[in-house]
């Protein structure tokens, strides 16, 4: 069993993810091999909230150029966590929207 800090890597702060905060949806970058139940337990343990649903997606790396050289950024996994209606908000995201 991995530690919650090994599963939840960092929050994703974009305009689209900030729009979901009013609906209780929080977006995180997670470990590539993390499962939905593992992500749910990790978020509940780290932030002390109740999770209703977890949606995951694999994000492919983008092609980048440096002059004549072409490479790709790393692929990663994104999780959108929806909290229950009676759960408290995650304090880290307070004041961002």
C-alpha cells in the first residue's frame, strides 16, 4: 500500500479546474499506476473530506521542439475528485476562485 503522498502528486490549477470548484470538483495529478479506490482513500486521508466520485484520465505528452530537435513531454494521469454535498471544502483551494 502506497502512502497518500505517493498517490496524489500535485493539484492541477487551470481555468477549467477552477470552474469546477463551485461544484465540489477538485483536480489532481496522480501516480500513473494509481486506481480510483486508492485515489479516493488518499484524498480522504490527506484532506479529511468525503469523496463521492473519482474520474481519471491519462493525459498524453505533447510534442515540443527546441530548434531542429523534437521531443515529447511526459505523459501523466489526471484525477477529478467530486466531494459529497455535505463534505467540507479542501482548504488548499480556498480563495483561488
